[in-house]
C-alpha cells in the first residue's frame, strides 16, 4: 500500500489504507513532529489503526484517517497549551 503524507500544524501525518473484511477499507495513521529526528522512537510519535467504520473506497479511508489524525493533533496541542 502507498502511504500518503500530510503536514498539519507542525506535525506529519502518514496514512496507509488497509483492505479489511468484505472488500472494505480501513486505515493506519502515524503522527510525528515534523523534522523530529527521534520520530521513530517510543514516545515521540503515535500510530493508530481504525478498527470500526470501514469505508467503501481507499480514498474515503484515507480522507477519514487524515481527519481523525488532525483531531488528535488539535487535542494534543490544546492540552500542551494549558
């Protein structure tokens, strides 16, 4: 699968579409700080996999993954600003 990369608010989001059951698509996303040399280290990045809400197309799964990752980034930034 091809991983799609998006930059958002100083973070890099990598979305990988995954074929799931019944010919539906899910995704895995990886969030890391843009330019962080330790991005692959534990505690410096986040990787999650969608497990519910399969999508009819690969493009729809990627779009959903980007939006979910953006929401997680927004929440992390809000917590750091407190």
